[in-house]
C-alpha cells in the first residue's frame, strides 16, 4: 500500500526503506514521463510532417499551412504556464502524487481525442479548432508533470544520489520523445497511407501506455505531508506527527521571496530549444528547403536520440560527483557552438554529415536535460518546490514552444538562409548560460 510521510519521516527512515521508496518514485517518474512525453512528442513530429496536410488544408497553401501547424505546436506552450500555476500549487497543497494522477489523465484524454479526430477534408475548420483545444489540454497537463515527478523523486532520494535518481524522470521523458519520433517511421514510406490511417496508429498505442503508467504511479508514496493530505507511516514505523504550523505554499511567497530562482530557471530552461530544433524544426527545414526524404530525417533524428538516451545516466552520475553547474554549462556552451554546424550539415544534404551532427548534438544536449531534474528542485524550498519548478520552466518554455514557428518565419531561402534562425536560438541559449553562471552549486544539498 502506498503511504504518505512527513518531511521528518523521510529523514528519519532507515536507509533501506528510504531507498526502496526512492526506487518506486523513480520508476513512477520514468513511466509517467514516458507516457506523458510520448503523447506530447507525437504532436511535435506530426505538426512538422503530417498535420499541415491533414488538419490545415496544406494542399491549398503549403507554406501557410506549415506555419499554422507549427504554431499549433507552440499553442501548448501558452497553456503550460497556466498548468504550472494550477498544478504546481495543487502539488504543494493537495499532494505530489494526487496531482500527478491528474496530469496523466488529462494528457491521455487529449491524445485519444486527437487520434480519433476527423480530418480537415471531413469536417473543415472544426478539425483545426478541436485539435487546438486538445493541444491546449496537453500543454496544461505537461505544465505539471515533469516538475511533479522530479519533485517527488528528489524529496525521497538520498542527497548524494539525487542526480542519479531524479534522472529517471528525464530518461522516461527522453524515451517517450524518442518513441514518438520513431513511431511514424514504419508508416512514412507511403504518403497516402501515412496521411490516411497511418499517423493515427501511434496515437492509439498511447492508450495502454497511459494506463500502465497510472498503475505504476498508484504504488508510490507521497514524501511530503501537505495541509490537506493524510499522514500514514511506512510499514513498521511509528506514525508520530507534530502539529507544526502549516507552511506558506502561496504563489505570493514564491514570487516575493524566491524570484531570483524563478528568473534563473526561466533562462536556464532555454536549453530545451535543442529539442524543438532537432525533433521538430530541423525535420521541416530539411524536407521543405533541401528536399531530404522524411523517413531519412526521421531515422537520423531518432538515432541521435537513442545515443543521447544511452549517455544520460552517465551525465546524471557525473553531476553527483562534480556538481550540477559544470555539467549544465558544458552542455549549453557546446550546443551554441554546434548549432551552426548542424544547420550547415542539412544544407549539404550529405546523409553521413547530418547523421554525425545529429548524433553529437543529441549526446551533448542530454547533459543539460538530465541535470535540470535535480538542479531545479534543489533551488526551491519544500513549500513552493513543485510550483517554483513548474511555473519557472513553463514560462521559459513559451519561447521554446514557438521556436519552430519563429524559425519558419525567420528562415530565408537558399544557402545559409538559416543564419537568422541561428542568431535567435543562440541568443536564447546565451541567456541560459549567463543564468547558470550566477546560480549557486546545489549538489548534495538537504532539501527536506
């Protein structure tokens, strides 16, 4: 039976029990993030390659349909801050676990509706409207999932191994995105099948994934007692509780007393531009500007994510040894230097060159991706940790979400037409580098 503990229970539990709870939390974070970001990631790939035709009348005006479709991808990032505010506050007051049930349920519902949604040809503009509404629900849900999973795991994890255990949420996130990217490959050879029933099959596969993730999540205990949650001791432990004054979980407390951490996380979160460039815009750019086959780019991007996922545990363990900041900074600085080479590789249309650059970018990007799981949770106190993490990252993600659309507007035809895109993305990443330089090292800190 899953149990709920006070913060002092977490510190006072025997090491073997705490480790067992940590492993359950890490498993929940892995499968929850896998389900959530498989669903969320399907839309990213589909918005670049499929939805311009299926839902936005791409046959009439391909360029406008592409911009509209990529814009619909970004719409979710407008809803994510609202989801972060609501779900983050719920997580700090109603409980981490209860809120994480809600995030998965919302994502599963929206994904199922998209999978069954009739096309533009069948119901006209109503298809695009319903699609946008479902994308907003996906964004609202995603606003709380990652922060909630990382918060729950970080509060159970021993300080010396927090980077290792919180990374499981990011492993699940990366695997979900990888599966979403690769899900369309088997159906991408024949356009008539892909744009008919083929693109829907990956959406149908999402349903059992969500159900299994919900079952895994039911086994997890909530590490922090909230003002409205019951207190149950773990098996064999006393259920003592002191009547301490309720902590200030208000958003006013977050923004009044922890605004510096909020601002730093907003800026550092711009590393996520890498994901939208590699898994979304680069696919559209390579196919529309240079005529590279969709299935070739999908395979190369998927391969890069496989290599990146393979080295994520090493990045996480390294952050437990040398610190969060060195790993994060190394990753972000390297990406700024690698972006122009990646775009040039697409311009050459050389498959081997593209494969090498996609792989290197994937290997480097996972460093910043996996470390943020521990770094962001360690920057906020318990009473506003989930809200602080969620709100900060999702405000920053507004720009990240619209990066594909902004890039489609900025890009120019012909050789080196990607330079304006590079200028924009590099400027955003530089903000993150500066913010990380001003952030204290948090490795090994006690957070509960």
